[in-house]
């Protein structure tokens, strides 16, 4: 009987919050529209830019305030030499084109995983998440702090980001945008809840993880991790993704999605290039956080002591 009551309570809460979300879509007084964009990057930077441009224009036509693009939206090469050799610094031509696009279309752009050349280390790049406002100005740059290294001898899969990329050393403070405070991450970062919780504590209302998830890990982990990050932080989570075959070596999972603070997937791209629109509702964020005040219950007096047990 007790188990039945728990099930009923759980169902009622889920029904309650889903209805709140549906009602919030009716009025846009406290909501903002975002576009989550999905693409299949190749080694041709101009071809990739044309896709970014077309999706940006479509997002603007649909009244989005900001368009979110996936990791490696500038290019996706299949060897270390090209990955490093094609990289530009943030004053380079590709970023100038992104800035001009944002200014012309009057829309913010989240460009995840741009390959940023490092003058001091010519054989390395930063995996940089660049946020550009609707005036064409860079307002934040986050350099990926968790690098994806996989060398599985049994399956033969070897993806070593550290072969060509340098770790970032800072967590960037959330940036105030027309859709709320955005906390920046990139792909593999979503596996580390410490970063998500830190950004939440800094004031984030949206967490974003532009990604190029492998097909195998995506099939098993993609949705469950994004929903977990949303539930534990009570933030919207926006994850634009690469999809499909990029070259002979690389296939990406896709399924770009937006998850609300209750853990519900409210927008998801189908296979192929395209976008989806969703609303960020400030009132909904506040209601979820007020009804389940996780921040008031965190035992920050105890957590530091955990190191002594590990």
C-alpha cells in the first residue's frame, strides 16, 4: 500500500509539472524562444558555415533570440594534422563571419567547440565555446576543461582529444542573455556533475552542452545524462549535437534536445540537419526551485570532508 501511495504521488507531481509547462507555453510574458540546431560538419569550413548561416536565418524567422550550435560547428577533420592545421584564433576569418552573421540577423549565437589556435602551442588547439551577442560581439569564451580520451583495445575505438587539444583552466561565469543566465560547457563536460552544480551556484538558469557524441555512447548515455543534469540543477539544459556520418572514421549520434528543469524533454531534433524551437520560461524555473528547494538542502558543511574518505 505504501508503495502504491508513493507511485501515485510521483505520478501526480509529474502530471502537475507537465501541465504547468503546457500552460506556460500559452503566454509568452515571461518566456523566451531558443533554437537548437543540428548539423553534420565535414572538413570543408565554407560548407559548414553555409549550414550555420541557413539555420541561423531560419531560427531568426521563427523568432528565436538565440541559436545554439553543436561542437565542431566550424569543421570536423579526420586526422590530427588537419585538426590543428585548420584552426584559427578568435580574431580569424571564421569567427569574423560568425560575428557578422549574428549582427546582420540580430540574434545571439552559441558556437560550441570551435577549434581555437594557440600561438604559444602550435601543435595544440583549444576546444572553445564562443558566445556572441546580437551586436556581433563575443561576450564569453569557455575552453573545455574535460577532454574526451578513449583508447579501447577490445573494440579498437581510439578517440584521444588530448592528442591535439589543450585543457582549459577556468569555469566561466554564466552570461546574462535575452533568455536568461547561460552556463557554458562542451560535450564530455556533461559527464561531470561538479561543473553543472558549480554553474548553477553561480546563477545559471540554462546549461548548454554543444556536442559531437559518438553513436555508441549516445545511444546509451545521451538523454539520461542531459535529463540528470537538468533535474539536479533545476536548469534548462540545451544540447545541440552533430549527427550522421562526417567521414570514414566518424559517425555522431545526433538527437539534439532541450530539457526543462523538471527533467522533461521539450524539444528534440530528428535525424539530419535541422532545428527545433522551445520556450525558456522564467516562472517555471522559479516554481520548480521553490517547490523543491535543493539549494537550501545541500550539505556544503559536509561535502569538503568527503576527500578524507576517498
